[in-house]
C-alpha cells in the first residue's frame, strides 16, 4: 500500500513539473510576442488605423492575450486591439 501512495506522489510530481515547464514556455512565448509587437510599433510611424490593425492581428494570433492597448505618456489610449 505504501508503494502505491509513493507511486501516486511521484506521478503527481511529474505531472506538476511538466505543467510548470509548459507554463514557463507559454510565458516566454507571450513575452516574445509582446516584444515583437513593441518592435513593430516603435518608431515605424504607422497611422492610427495601422496601429489598431497591428494590435488586433497580434491579439488574434496570440490567444494568451485578449487585448493590446498602447497609451501615451499622459495615459491616453493611442491604439487598441
């Protein structure tokens, strides 16, 4: 009976470790997507509608993020998906 419990604990630990790795990969991927989006928006001189379209495209492609919004220094929304 003790070996069954130990086996269950080991299995649960393995599942938890795999899930933690999946979460880490997902967070890395999301951070990379946001970084790429920022690079696209930075200094390119896009029109307002182009910024909105770019944000919407990223929001559609990267399902971990529901919405992207860009604010100016005053906190006013500049563009949003």
